[in-house]
C-alpha cells in the first residue's frame, strides 16, 4: 500500500494529503481538518480516510452532495485518477508515493496531469446557468490576472486563458444579438472552431415531446461533407444529458466508461460534451466536440471553457426562443383582437402551437344572431355618411358587450351581427354569458336610441336569436383570404330564430335553454318549421 493519497484540486489551487491511519473532515467551518471556503460546501461536508486501494469517502449529510466521477455517493472508495467533487469543488485522487515527482502547480492553473484514458465528469449546477458560467470564468480570469505582462510569454497557458476570457465575453455579446435559432446555433459552432482546437463539433437539441436528441448542426475541419451528427457517441451523449454533467475523455477508445461502436468506428481520440441547460434546469440539448488524434487532446482547461461556453449558448437560446414567442404572440394578438375579446385573444396567443385554428374540428357552441328591424327602409331616407356613422356607433357598443361577456365576433352581415361562445375556447358558463350579452344588448340599445333622438337621428330596434349545437369550426376561405367561422345546421337554426324575433325580442332554442345554469323567465312560442327537419323547432321568448 502507498503511504497515502493526495487530492489535487482541478483548479490547481489546493491539495489535501490523506495519510494512512488519519481521518479528516472536509467542510466550510474554520475548525474543519480541511477547510474549503466555497458556498456549495457544507460546514461538515465529508469524511476522508486512506485505505488499501484508495480514499474512503463518507458524505456527512451535506446539502449539495458528494460525487464520484459525476455520480452522487454517500459512502464509497475513490481510486487513483478518479474525480471527487464536494458540492461544486472537484479534486483528482492521486497516489502519494514519490511525492517529489508531483509537479508544482501554479495557483490558478487549470489542469493536473492525467494518465491516458482518464475521464473528467463535472457536475453542472442544475437550475443556475449563471453559476455554470461564472465558476469557470472566475478561474479563467484568476489565471490571467496572476500573470504579469512581462511574464506572459513564459506562461502560455495563462495567456491562452486570458485570450479565451476575452473571446468568451465577446461571444456572449454577439450571441445575445442573434435572435434566429438556426443562425444562433451556426454562430455557436463557428465560435467553437475559432476558440478551441477541435476536429468536429455538433449541436443536438432535445425534442420537447419525446426527449430524444435530434441533430441540428454539425461541422468538421475535415470538410463539410464528412461532418455528421452520427459521429456523436450515444454513450457520452446520454450520460451528459440524463445526468446533467459535462464530460471529458482524453482517450475515448480506451475509456471503460464509454465503450461503444461509434467511438471505435469514428476513431475518436479525445471528446467532450456539455448539456445546454435552461434557467429552470431543463436540458435544451448538447454541444459535443472531439479530436481524432492525440496531438490536440483536450485538457481540464478546455472542459472548463466548454462548460462556460455552453452556459452562454444556453442563455442565448432561451433569449432567442423568448423573442420568437413574443413576436409570434404579438402577431397572433394583432390578428385575433379584431374578432376576440382582449382576454380571449391573449389566451389564444398564449397557446402557441397547441391551438391551430386552421385545423377545423367539430365543436359544440352557442351561436347568436342580431339584426336591425326595418333597417333597409330606414337607410333609404338617410345620407350614406349618416348611415355609416350610426352603424359604427351601434356595432361598437354591441361588439363591446360580446367581448365583455367572453364571446367571439364571427362576422358582420350587413346590419346583422353573428357571435359565438365555445369556439375557439370553451367555458362551462358559455350559455349564461351569451344570455347575459343578449339582455345587455337590448338594454344598451335603449340608451343609444335616447342619445340618437337628442341629435335628430332615428331610433332602431333589434331582434336576437340564440341556439346551441354541434358545428364545424375553423379557418374557412381561400389562400387569399381566410376567416375563423363555424358552419352547420345549428348556425342556420340560430339565424332563423333571429328572423322570427320581433323588435326588442330574444328568441332561444330548446337546446340552448337546457344549457343555461341560470335561465331567465321564458315564454313558450309556436314551434318553427325548418327546411330539412321533420319536426318543427321548439323555441322560447326570453324575458328581461
């Protein structure tokens, strides 16, 4: 057995000696054997002790957990070359034998040496994209700041870190201005090639319905024709997405954790993958990069940058998606507000792709017709401008009543109005709302007539007919003009009831009366014979 083991921080700024026969407590408290001052570390986080073959790790009920190679553990043995993560602070496990051979690591350095085939699995802070970006950025900026200008030439790693920090900030600005998702993803891939030594890069997005990863864009230094998302190893992609971890393997073919035919067939030497995560912890997709030779094997520095880059890209994707949704809803809202009440229009716009008005369907709805009695003869004695002004005032008041009661304006037919309840959205009290609207229309007309009489205009009277039944609802028309409407026998019945209603009357059908939860007092009328119906249609006069 070795004299003990050493835990070396992946950031290179701390190491922990774990010797045989000694038990250590890692925690944020100042009296811990190994204090780690990070907010993700609990006061007493974990207990460490050296055993034959590795370091025994026992989690002490920490809030943010202890992880071995990305998997949360409570009591386990960490072998040499494994990665232990306390909260969000990661350490390599090293044998303590031959301490002189351990290289002295500069503060702020990114990576400790790794043997061929080593794998780094970095747990991402689910639900906090900002933290995913800021943690690597702090290490990048710390490494860059530690190097004086005169020493920059002697410190290529730190100089490269400074350059990557500068590029990452610039990338963030540029991506924030890109609103189209496809162009945004192309920019992400292009920036990846500019900043990192990669042979291939692919972005796969999660299908919302199935959760499957769908290839969206893929490029290769070897030529556009050789780039295909088929080269993304499923074993790496699944682990990154399902466990929400960033992965680096510097010898994929030898890595026991990611055995797969695609790795061997594609001759993948070094690979990295990081999930693209939304602010609420939902996985949006995956960014994957690899190299086919050992010349440019990835390091922990590269993984840190990919994590930060994936965070920036995720924020940009969310912003792009939000902009698309806002533009779509604004367009839908502007179109629908002509026909639907403002509240209903917002609901329809908010349904997005879930409500396709152009896909007709059968629905049970309430149909109302209103018609001005004697309008043709009255308008013959009025100037056209006076007729238009009177109708504008009348329609404005009537449509406002329909909207206020949750109805939909189907259309104007000359001086008649057709309104709906139950399409495209239905409510339990649609019939009662329609009944209330009809009564308010008749009452509002009394006030309008008084106003018109004071200005010398003629008074008008309306008849109203209301029916309930099954119709075909959807966008009807040609490619040049479409309108949302309903068709069917129930519409014809409502129209006939309206034609039978005298001045100031509201005629309702038997099916509509049965739908009312709070029916008004009604008077039965003589059934109406209708073409195509074997029996006359029962109807009632609603009193108000």
